């Protein structure tokens, strides 16, 4: 269902992702390659709320004036909207203050997209929604047969946060402990900071999860790190899942230059 007129400016009309057609029923996913869906939930955060408005904000940030949209990559010369059929699949029906029901709704929509043979792209939402997302993908392709690339400043591998197991700081441990993702097929990039502590980090190491800290990523450059780290996640896996948290892509302060030696 196309909900925008072709001559609308970017700031006008209904805010679907990039003014894409809107699909709200699984039957409408036939022939679709990629489905964008929102997970507007932030009840599992330990500090700052607001991520529930993420899916709507991303859609409203669109500045394209074209229907259908066009996004040619300048270097590659490929327009993904020309070679792929992409739709906006709306939002999961989040339930305020109910993490379990919301996660069940997210998992259900991701499962519908996978069942249709399309690739789900989920816009959060706090990082707890990564758990139902990855679980649904793993159950579709086979538990233990999906590799994960996780871009984040934090590992999100705590056993719990103040006794809460389903939180934004635990999804990466949960999918490994539950057997959805193998530890040796779980790659983390951009880790920095001081959380989680040594206990959680050692738990990850025992499950053979590979991590690249932000310092080694920037010093080696993203292409070498990507090549080096993508091998284990891709070995023997028919599919991969990528999870990105905004702290991993925030611009960092430049490293201070070392003091020069006089003389």
C-alpha cells in the first residue's frame, strides 16, 4: 500500500521509512526482499529512556522527495531500492511496562518476515529487543547456525541488571546461554568503557565469543578488522544477523598527541 504521493516533498506526507510502501499483513510480504519494522520499547533500560520513539524518529528524519525512493551509492553505483523490493512493515505492538509481551510481539513480526523469505531490519527501541530479534532469526535458520556481528560500545553480556534478566544489558548473553547463537559465531566490534565487569567478560570468553575493542578497531582500520573478524561468524553459517547500538558509532574524540621530547 503506497501511502505517499509521488510529488510530495520530504517533509510532507505519511512517515513510512523512506516513503516505502506500507505492509501490515504477512500476506503482503510475498516477493519482498527486505522488511523494515519498528520495536518501540524502552522499558528495559537502566538509565535513560526515550528509545521507544526511535522507529518514529527514524521515519520522520527522511528527506527524500521521491516516490519510489532512490538511494544510489556514490562509490558502488548501486541503488538498493532498484535491485531490492523493500517495504515498511510497521511497528510491533509494544505493551508499556511489559517486557515479555513486547518481546513476544517483536519476535512474532520478525518470524513472519523470515517465513516470507525476506530480511528483517528492526529499528529499536532499547537493546533488549535484540534478544527476540536474534532468537526469531535463529529459529528460522536453525539454532546454532546463525552468526552475529554486534557493533556496540558495551558487550551487553550481564547475567542480569539488579535482578532483571530481560534488560538492555543482557541480550547477548541470553542468546548464547539459550543455544540460539553459538559463542564462536558471535563477534563484537567497538567495545569500550568499563561495563560489564570482569565477571561477565570472563563468561563471554569461556563461550568463545570474539570481541574487538574500539582502540584496536580504530588503529587497525575497519576493513582489516572486518575481514579478520568476519571469518568465524561466517564459517558454516547459512545466515548472519547484525546488531548495532548507537554508542558504537558516535564520533570519538581524537587521541591527544604524545608530548614531544625537548633537545
